[in-house]
C-alpha cells in the first residue's frame, strides 16, 4: 500500500511540475531573434532577462511563425514572442508589452521591377510575398488581397526574399532592421532593392510577449512579476 501511495505522490509531483513548465516559441527574425544555439538576438536577451526574473524553467524553440502562433493559440503555458498586439489578437492572449520598441515595415522590390508599390492601389496590381499568419498577411487580407491573385504565402521571410530575387513575387514586406541582415545572409545588397509604401509604423509594431489562454495562474503571476521588475529597472 505504501508503495502505491509513493507512486501516486511521485505521479502527482510530476504532473504539477509539467503543468508549470513554460514552453517559449518564436521564429527566426534577425537581428531581434537569431537562430543560434542557444537562441539569441536583441529581443531574445530581454525576454530571457524577464523570464529569469520570473523564476521559471523554460526552453525557447524556433518554429516557422505560423506554427509558433498556432501553438500559442491552442496550447496552455505557451509564451510567444515577438508578436504585435492587434485588435484581432487581443482576446486570445495574456499580453506583456512592450518588450522592445516598434519597427517600420516597408514593401521592397527589385530595382528592375516596374510595378508601382508606392500605394495600395498600385500594390493591388502586383504579387506580394508574405509570411503565413503574420501581421503583413493579416493586414493585406483585410485590404482585400487574395492568396493566389496578389498574395503569395511562404513559411518564412527568407523564402520570401529568395522568391523576390528569383522573380516569383514583385515585392515583400520587411522591417527595416531585418532587411539588411536577411539580404546579407543570402549574399545580396540593399542597393539591389527599392523601398515602396510603408505597411506598418512603430506605434503599432511594438515587440510583445503573449501567453496563451488557459495557462496556469502561477505562470501568469510569475511572468507578470518578472515583467514588472524588468520594466522598473528600465526607468
């Protein structure tokens, strides 16, 4: 009998530990989040600091953005970063904002491309490469863009850039800070592209952390405390 009670205690302890295990998901977005071992980047360093203050065990895993977003939407105890806080996303997460200042996201095309990407009217006549389920994708769909007509969907920004230089899309939307890093990784230069219209301004693109609904209350409270401490040290 004591043997079974001991097993039950161990099982309950294991379940409690698993329940409070935090899963952190993100995607490769240099220079903010960089696919190294361990995951690095300017925003990742801030997130690690916050979670260290929270006193939580965690592991950061890189996925394509759509996969990370799906996990955050469907699984408890999942923290996703960097994510923009929008009206459509607001009800589905516990938010911790901002972790980093916002970015400017512009459209870019190759110099030899004659498509007009300076206005939405012009962009409607072009084929725009976007990352599945990201803010550019959502915004352009809201503006009436259609997949397979004037939207081309990829798993990540690096694939989008390859498509741009291979002539498979007319333009892509990228944060200014990320553009040069991604071009350099592919062996290209910023001189080879032309900037078009701005899709998003820094006021709406602040980097946030978002914790999935249904997460353990203890995790919510610990992240809140860690985030508050981190914010207070910034002042």
